[in-house]
């Protein structure tokens, strides 16, 4: 059953990646990468992410926001990192997100073009990246950083690198923590096989 769930989920992922690539080409390449079109693309990403989080086969999902965070004010959002599906959990929070990714994610043949259409940035130490982020912040976007820099193999939180906090210092943004749980058990770091579990 879990193998069937895994094959179904991966097939859905590929179809969704294709759909978002075509939509991005029509909306942003042919239609022009205006601020309005960029926001429309981000809203579509948010809807797809929310659907995925609530429909991963064999899992249940719950969302807790005890402090009523609206994400309306730009901030540096820091999140622990357990699995490939972490990104979906963060993307569902708000359409006003810019996510910092590793270079290989930015160049990925399956979804790299989606990452680039969404203006997610590969992590670099260049001033150009900081200037690009500051421009997005002025337009109301928050920046998501996974400060561990890699997925945890046993779901324990690893040492945080200082980049997220340096970025918050440079931009004057607040830091908003997001905590995910159960993702590393549903899809462990060294596995491409889905397991049953609860995601929070």
C-alpha cells in the first residue's frame, strides 16, 4: 500500500510541476513578469501546497497558529528542516514568500524552473542576493530560511547557521519561527518511500 501511495504521490508531483511550469511560461514569460503576475503565480503555488499537505496518502495533517500570525508584515521566517516535503508546509502559509534554496534545488530539472519563476534565490554570500531580497521585502514578501542548511536524518534539530540572523540584521526584519514535526518520519532524508504518520 505504501508503495502505491509513493508512486501516486510522485506521479502527482510530476504532473503538478508540469502544470506550474506551463502556467509560469504563459503568465510570466508570455504575459510579462509584472508584480501582479508574480503574486498570481505565488498564490497558485500556495493553493497547490495547501492541497498537497492535506492529501498526502496515508498521512494526517494539523496546523497550529496559537499566536495568530498573519504573515502580513515582512519577516525572516526560520524553519527546521526534516524532509523534501517541508517546502510545501511553508509555501502554504502565505503567497508573500521568497525562499532561499540550495543551488542544486535552483537548478533541478524537474522543478528548478518553478523555483526561478517564483524568484526563490539560491543561497550565496553575494551582495546582489541581499539587494534582490531587499527589493522583494519592499514589495511585502517575507524570506524563508532553513538555518540548519540540510535535512535532519533523525528529526532532531541541528545546529543553526548564522545566515538567517545576519539577513534579519541587515534588513531590519523581525524573525518568525516555524516548527514542523513528523515530516522526517513520513519521508526520511535517505528514503524516497512514503510512510504513514501525522504531520504538524
